[in-house]
C-alpha cells in the first residue's frame, strides 16, 4: 500500500553505510543503505470518505509508478537541485560536511526512497526554506532574503513542458513547515490561505497532465496545524471531484513522527527530519 511504502521511506534513518562513489543510478539507490526497515508503528489507513483528515489513498498504485517521481517542497524534500534535472546530486557525504549531497537529511530524502522502490527517476523541484507563497507572509518578506515557494517551483516545472507518462509518474507535494513558522507571527488563519495556494498550484499541475498526486501534511499537531491539514485534505478531495480521473493520496506525518519520538527517543535523525 502507498502509505506503507511512504512511511517505510520516511523511516530510512537506519543506514548501514553510505554511498562511497559520486554516482546516481536509477533503481540502485539502496546500494550501501539498509533498506530492510521496520515501521515504528503500524499506520492506520483511512478513506477519503472520512470527513476528518486521515491517511488515505484513492487510486495510486506504486506498482504502476515506473517513469518518474516529481517532488515539490522544502528542505525535507530538497536534493540540492531544484531544476527538475535527473539525476540530482548523489546523497554522498564529503569530508566533514553533514549534508549528504546538499540534503538536510542523513541520506536520501523520503521521495528518493519511493523512486528507488519503484525504479523511477526522481526530478526534484523542492528548495530548502520554501513556503507556499511568499506574498502571504509579511514576516518572511521582511527578512529580505531569497525565499523560494511552491508558486516558484510550479513556474519552473510548467516552463519545461515535460513529457513524462502521466499514468506512471507520481507527483509529491509537501509544504507547510516554513509557512507554519511564519504563521506564529503573522497569524495562524493565513495557513488556510496557504492551503488554498497548494490547491491552486496542484490544479496547474493537473492541467499540465499530472494524474497521481500525493500531498503530505505537517509532522505536528500544534496550534493551527490541524485546520491547515484539514484544508489540505478537503481541497484534495474537492480537486478529485472536479477531476475524477486523477488519483490522490494524503499522508499525515504526525502519527509517524509521534511514534518515533515516543518509542525511540534516542533514534538518529531520519530522512524526514531537519
């Protein structure tokens, strides 16, 4: 099931070794890594018929994903190349530099594990520090630094006119970590606008041919995050109602994160962490 593979990917902290050569070969991402992983807990898979957001999958079959995984997001997904090019820089540790191939993880990111499991190429657009839309956040604008966004990433993607087979390509969308940080100053209510941005940008991806879409929710349930995840979930459902031929999935990272913190308090950082 999709969530089983997704959560397995997210738990890829237990690496038995590291890449020793600067290469990146389709379908061989597991070389040097311990991919025989155990879940910190058994994920509960719900259905989109639920009114409250839940882990749910409607139509995405990872056995059919074989062309590409296309990630949009922030540092939890970024691979040090946001142009969509394949291959991205390999997740190699060089000297004392702690970011494997420029990743804010201790190895491949969670979407790279999905790509590995499906022997697909991964074409990353994610950028560390990204928000959904910079114009929503006065605090972010006031920093006067280059802050990326989903709107920026979508523009790059659309400008390329990619021709990947829609039926065998998976698009992943994971935003909100940085939006949430700014919302603590600018207002939690703006997170609902951020969720609407994700819907609108996803609509553009669908118009460009995206058929399999996985949206991930925040890894915590702090003030404001619940309504944000509910809005993501509701918007994804309404998008499919509008486009019944697309396949969708929603994954809430909180149960996974909570289980890891509760059961393995001394665990090393994983490929879904900071």
